[in-house]
């Protein structure tokens, strides 16, 4: 949520949108509450069936938030679209490019960065420059290229 908000401020989004991005960033994985703990906490690779269960967290999260009735459409879009890939091939709708909401594209970018720079039981945390380099070289097609450049400028080394 904080990465989403910071980035939104840096690119000049209005305060109400910064707030919505922050909410969406904090709630983007709410659907994981429906995924069994033994799958979420599994050490080692997931089976294809287990991965399908994990992938369902985007649609489950949307459903949960719609039923609550207290969050706007942009927040719900973040939850449902944060695993879509800019060049296609993501889930759960298979959206491409600008079909993916701007808010979800920002959340995906910041979520990837956070995942790469956070220590997990199965991997060490990357340094910021390592994560940004990896995102720019290996994940370019997954992320909105214009947003990625802005994000790198925001977090990359200053000259």
C-alpha cells in the first residue's frame, strides 16, 4: 500500500486516487484468505492443481469486496487484476496492456518489487538495484513499460 501511494504521489496523481491506490495495495491479496493454509505455506513447488487454487485468490478477493459493499470499483479492480500481465498471459481474465486498470498496473509493479526485496523462507531479499535490474531485464513484458521506467527513476540510483 505504501509503495502504491508513494509512486502515485511521485507521478502526480490526485489525493483521492492516491488514497484508493493505498487501500487497494493493502487489500490486493484479501482473496488469499480463501486459500488453504497448507497451500499458502507449502515449502517447495506447488502442483498445477495447487497453483490453480492460489490463482483463484483474485476472483475470490473481488467477490469478498463486492459483498462488503464499502469499497469503490478502483479498489476492487486492483484486487481482481493485480496478476494480469501487460503483454497478456496473466490471470484471472487474461487482460492485455491498457485493458488492465491503471491502478492494477501500479499495484502489480509495486507488488513485484516488494516480493523481490522481501526476505522469504525460500529466498533471500534482493537489494533495490538488483530488483529493479531484474524487473527491467526479465519482467519487462509483464509490467507497463512507461510505469516501470517511472518506478525505476523513483527508486533507482540518483545522479
